C-alpha cells in the first residue's frame, strides 16, 4: 500500500511540475437547501454569496483545488391547522463555512482564447459558526448534536474566456449535518446540505 501511495505521489509531483498552472481569486453565488427525510416538512432555498481562491494544475486533464468562504443553510416550514387556526412554524439553519473542494476536470473543447470544461470531485465543509432560528428566536447549535465537518460530491461544467473562468456546479450532501435525528415541531429530521453554485474566477497567472 505504501509503495502504491509513493508511486501516486511521485506521478502527481511530476505532473504538477510539468503541468500548466493557474491561480486566482473567485467570487460566486450559492443557492443551498437542507433536504429532509420527510414530506411533512417543506424546504426552501437559502441564497448567499461566496468568495475564495482556486488553483488549476493541468491542461486537457486538470486538477483544481479551491478554498471558499460561504454561508450554507436552508429554511424549513411546517403548517398546522386550517383556516384562521392555521399556524406556520419556520426553522432557519445557517452554517458559515470554509469549503475545500477538489475537482478533476476535462477540457472537452479548446479554442485557445476560450474553452469548455466538465468536472467532478469532492468537497469538505468546515463549519466556523452554526446558528438555528425557530420563528423569531435564535438559538445556538449544540456541537454535540451537529457536525462541524460534512462532505459533498460535486459535478459541473465551466467556460474559460481569456483570463476569466466561469463554473456552474451542483453539490450534493454525502453525510448528514446532524449526528443524530433532530426533532423539530414533532418531526424527526435527518438533514443533508445540497446546493448550486456559480463562480467567476480571475486567473492572475
């Protein structure tokens, strides 16, 4: 196993040395949603912005690690009763996150001044602040019940024009945010964070 890891590391080092290299900042827009394991609770999308930086190594086939700062979360609603007795309870979850995606991409069309790419990969999300708001009351999130690191897969496509890189990706949760089922408004929820992101990067070099 160690020999295999050494061989892979050596190949990556040689590839990195010989590969085309780009680096730059990026900004973006996210639309995140916390999915649930029940149809009794409706989920809404929470929109936010992100900023970060990326590195791209390779030409036709490339590796792209990133570091992004963003807010993930979602809104849940549960309506009870009918008519004038109808009551809607709302739960808002907010996760301020350092996100570290790593993508493997393929440049499928190369027109020199522009190219089109597809990619996929994984992302680690490290929570720096976690807040839960039930209706108008804000409550802290207990670290014992809610995870500080969650994982997502990602798939997407991108376009490069001159020094600019536009990427659109979908990120799906691989594990739940909560360590155990979270009971809200009488309903037990298991949550995953899913999101769309659009980023615009500037290749400084």
